[in-house]
């Protein structure tokens, strides 16, 4: 992962963004020697959000299974049938 100072970002934002889009490698921005932010390509960020949503859905499903809050196929079909009419 590439690391840049915030002052370098201020001076060379266009160049850093061009390199980011070309390499697709996130850029860690540091401020006073400490991590401050990450720069990500838009498509990579959106894909990351989609993956997180999928993982959250899986986690919700696992919690429902553990809490025995699930439905049989017939029950689910009946409930969805009301929505899909």
C-alpha cells in the first residue's frame, strides 16, 4: 500500500489520483506521522460496500438461525406470496 503525506496530497492531488486509478491500490494519507485517511478508487469502494452488505445479511441470517427465528419453505412462500401479488 502506498503512503503519502497530507501535504503531498495537497500539492499533487491530481498525480496521486491518477496513480490510484491506474494501480487500484489504496493510498494511506498520514498527518503528523499518523494515519489519517485512505484514498480508494470509487469502484473498489462501492464493491467493498456491497461485500459488507452481503456479510451483514449473512450475519443476520446466522443470528436468526441461532435464535430459532426461521421459517419453513412453505411459510416463507406463503408470506412472500402476499408481497408478490
